[in-house]
């Protein structure tokens, strides 16, 4: 038993996960410690406006480079990976220009549709956020490729200090929506700059991870074609999934007003912490590990099951506490006016726990060549989620009921998704082992 524990502790996978999680944990502690101050400075309505702005951006952020950065991990040769990084950046710049034109010509229509007139003056920040996000994703995936997880951890901490410190410090002088929204928009830019600076310093001190191989050299066009599954299947899937996750904020704003959206935003933000702390860390380490396992003819099913069970055991405590004690905790930590956010969090926690444990399944899909399946499943998920919110509003006229329907349906879909991916991994193992 002791030998097994020592073996687990010395595992490269576990060590890399701990490195990433430790940086994320410190960043989240900083965010959580500053949250009670931030919520008292700005209030539910301003927080709701920030949530709406963030929701719009988070629809585009995951596809800011059409998911090409994810492919950076896959080539054996550094030069091909470098070309994919350049391709990703160019796609990000092009997409930001397209979004800028959409805002220029259709911005008024979008504002009127979702009744978000109060953030009209901040829409011009969206193309800038897209470019920042593209650079950040490229840098992050490059560090995943080179397994420089410590850099990601450091940057997460520094970013959290700068952004949350700014929200508190500037907010004490100017407690306005503009301060909260602009600082939120700058977050990815700050992260991207720091990532590239640390990467450059690390490369100068250690060039061994940038050696080339005998893998065939491809042009940027050939690489774009080789990894076309990412923009064709993964990007639409990520885009639709982003819409389905962010749509509640936009719909709640349109149906019930920005204050209700603010309650949802805070509840969702708090519950996202375990996902970012552990789930994303495990996912980022799991992706290169399962890619390596496929090259070495190892069982992918065992890897997926082990990681999923481990996340289930880790997540049951933090999510369980929120599910059972949400209103009391939110009232005590954030103030009495945020008790409604605690009620929302009880339901949000159900589906985010299931999202938390499905990280290994999601990360395995590129290796399983199952990205078309992911796209189709995400479309179904999107339709179900929108219907759940619509039923809650149009049939029951109740915000809490709408959120509960959204959460329960999402949780069921996450579980079904995991089961299907495990089935696909078993088929993959039979063919390749």
C-alpha cells in the first residue's frame, strides 16, 4: 500500500497536476478573498452587467483561434508545432476583425435583442479580448506541449493579483461598471504578455525541449488541412457549448433584469473555482498523457476511468457543501443581499459537478477522433438547455425554476456524455491494442 502511494506521488502525471493545481489554487484563493470586498463595492446590478459582458466574451474566447491551438501539442516536430502556433495567431486576428465588423453593423440590433443597453459602450472591447485570448491560448498550449506547467502556475497567480487587486483598489475610488468591465477585459491580455515573457526566458535557459525530429515538414497550409477537424468540428462544438453555458446570463438579463443575472454570475463564478483549480489542471496534464498513451498502445479506457473516478472523489466535498449550504454560505461571505445567489448555486452545483468530472472524457476526444460526435452532442445539449430556460420563464415565470431545469438537464447530459466516451474508448482499445 505504501509503495503504491509512493509510486502515485512520484508519478509525472500527478506531479504536473500538482504544479498546475497549486498555482491555480493560490490564484483562486486570492480571487475568493477579494470576492467579498468586490461584491460589497459594486453590488448585484453592476456585477450583473459585468456578467453579461463576460458572457458575451466567453462565447467567443474558446474559439478565438478556431481551436487550432489545441493541435499544437500533437506534432512530434517543434517546427510543425511552431507553424501551428503562427496559424492560430493569424486566425485569431482575422476573427477579431470579423467580430469588429459585426459589432459595427449589427451592434444596435444585438443590444436591443438582449436588452443590454447599459453595456453598449463596452462592445468595442470584444475584438480586443478575442486577440488577447488567441495569444493566451497559443502560449498555454505551447507550455502544455513542452510540459512547462510551472510557468502556467506562476502566471495564474500574478494575473489574479493584478486583476483582483485592480478591482478592489480602483473600485474603492470609482465603484462603476466601467472599472469592473475594463479590468475583466484586460485579464487575458495581462496573462498573454506574462506567458510570452516567461516562455522567452525559459527558452533561453533550456533549448532541449525545442529540438527537431525527422517528422515530415509541412507548410502552414498543409498543417491547416491536416488538422482541419479542429475548425470543422471542435470549433463549432466549443462555440455552441459556450453559447449554451453563457446563454443563461443573457436570458436571465432579458427576462428578469441585470440583478438576477448578477446573482447567477456570482453563484456560477464561485462554483467554477474547483473546476479551474483541479478539473482544468487535470485536463491539461491528461491531454498530453493520453496522446502519449495512444502512441505507446496503452489502454485509453483505463486512463479515462481512473481520472474520472479520481475527480469524482475530489469534487464531491466542495460541490456537496455548496449544494447543501449555499444560501447560508453566500449570505455569510458576500452579504445578506447575495442570499439569492446561494439558492442559485445549490442548483448550479449539480451540473457543474458533472462538468467537473467529465474533463478526462472531453480531453480524450481528439485522440479518439470523435470530434464530430462531440459537435452533434453539443448541439443536442444546447437545444435542451435553451428549452429548459424557456420553460422556466414562459411556463412557470420563475427564475429559480428556470435555473433548476437548466442544471438538472445539463447534469444528465454530462453523465450520458461520459458513458458514451468510455464506450468509444473501449472500441478504440480493441482496434489498437
